């Protein structure tokens, strides 16, 4: 791992050298490309996993709906045994569907751990920056998390805007 981190260090450290890493805002802005790269790689990973697992996720969701409907019908007809059996299957399918969805979500954040490993490799535990206004010291983990959250929010807003524009465009009609 150290060999990989040393190999990518010149590329990843460039923004810190250009913008400075001694101030909070310099470190935050220099960390933005790293957070953006982590966001893009994570989203791409989640997209690939969605393509691979998409049918399975849909099948689990369909199974949840089907057995939930069966359990509601059984409840209307006051058939306790059918209700309990269908409800049990629906709950199991929901749990499986939930775990698959959770795996997709977790798949989007795995690059953060590599980014944090590189930050530790580059700056070590001793590097801190002072927060403006309060004067507290914050390490690279806190700065990265703040930056990553801001980048994810910005990415989500841009993604929603692009989707809206595609939906509003005349070629989106599917002619």
C-alpha cells in the first residue's frame, strides 16, 4: 500500500503545494479535488454494482410487494396462518433487499478510505489546521469529511440539474 501511495503522491499533493496546506481554507480547497475524485469513483462503482445487481434488487423488491399484498389480503379475509406465512416471507425479502441497497450505498464511499490513507501517508497525524473563528485545531480527517460532505452535496445538486435538463429536452421524449 505504501508503494501505491508513494506512486500517486506527486499527483495528489500538487493542489496542496499550489494552495498551501497550513490554513484551514487552503487545506479545504486543496482537499476538494481528492474528495471529488472519491465521489466520482464511488458513484461509478455504485453504478457498476447497480448494473450487476439490478435484476436481483428488482426481483427482491417485487417479492416484497407481492407477499405484502398477499398478507394484506389474508388479513382482510381474517386468515391468520396465511397472513403470518406471507408476512414472514415479505419481511425476509425486505431484509435481503435492504442489505443489497445498503451494499450499493457503501460501495459509493470506499474510495474515501484510500483518500484518507493517502492523507495520513502524506501529512501524518501531526498535521492540523486552525478552524477560523473558534481557533480549534482540526486534523486531516475532519477537514476531509467536511470537504467530502460539501462535494457530495454539490455533486447531488449538479446531478439533479443534469437529469432535469435531460428530462426537459425535446430529444428525451423517446421518439
